[in-house]
């Protein structure tokens, strides 16, 4: 009888998951339970953007703004920045935003690189990235975490689709997922399907390049490592609600599957 009671009690949840997808339902829960955290974080984001913008001679401007959020990974950050600057697409600026830990002194010397640091640690990757988005002026925005790398043709392949006649507003390429020892784990390449995205977490902003518009901002909810879904999924899923998103089935990102990751864990 107890098993039957449990099945009856779970029936509404099972039906809702079948109708909407568990990721969507979890995000609704997040917006209800974590909404108070977003108020303070939105204020911090706005204040930090104003402060940092005032310290720049002019807003960084290019065809593409690449935003790199970082926190206490100086060696990995330098490699990530170099992979961004080494893109075949030269018309870009790279904005590094440090989450209050201080910037390393050995960053590459390149006029396209702008590195800033928040006054205090927020621990919220979405807020750190939003500051980078708001500091730049560009048609497109791309994202790279400080422990991942791009192949040299990442932006070129994304822009070829975005700038094609009748092209989409956003694209994401395939991820070559690698282990800490450098060996390849697999290649994650899943065509975009909104219904499937409600049930599977295959979206990652390291592979995402999108047209700048009002929808292009990360969630400001304080997501601990236990909170699902991650802000990557939330951004792309929300962006795709009003803007067309396509998948480019070519691996252009070397994604580190790192158990010690500061922000996310796959």
C-alpha cells in the first residue's frame, strides 16, 4: 500500500515533468525560492559596471566582445585569454572580469584585452559575466571560462552562420570535453531542440556566440553548486524563447571536465 501511496503522491510531479521538462520546473522553483538574492546582486552588478566603465577611456568596441569570468586561476586564465586573442577573427575585444580576487600580472600585452576586477567576491558567475557584457560595445558577444580553451576558428565558424543571409541570432558549437590529464572524454554535440533542452542539460555558454540584445544577460540568482539548472542552460533556453538558436556541429571548444571547478561541475 505504501508503494501505491507514493506513486499517487508523485503522480502530479511526474505529469508536470512530462509536460514541461524537469529543468524548466527546477528553474521555476529557483525563481521563487532564490528571488530575494537577485535584488542585491542586481544592485552590485549595476554599481560595479558604473565604477569600472568610469575607469575605461572609452567602451571597448569591436564586432565581437569575448567575456572571460575568472577567479584565482592565473595560469589557466592566461591560456584562455591567449586562445581568445589567437582567433582568426581579429575584430574582437576580450574583457576579463575577475570576481574580486585580483588580476594576475602576467596577462598578454594586447590592445584588444581589457582586464578589470570587482571590488568584492560575488561567487555568482552570472553577475561577473553580466558586468563584462555591459562594459563592451559590439554586435555579438561570446563567452569563455578561465579554465577552457577555444580552437582558433571558434569565432570564425560561429560568425559564418550568424552573418549568413537569414542567419540565427545565436549559435553554439560542439564541445570537446577533456579530463584533467589532457585525455579526451568525449565530444558533446547536440542539435538545438527546445523540448529536448527542457529535459537534458547539454547547453554551455563556452560554445555560445549571440547577437547582443536585451535577452543576452545571465541570471542573477545566487546558484550554489547544488542548484540546478546552471546559468548556462538558463541563458540559452531563455534567449531561444524569442530568438533563433542553431547548433554548429564542429568541436571548437576544449572544455575541462574539472571536479574542482569554481562555478560548475559536469
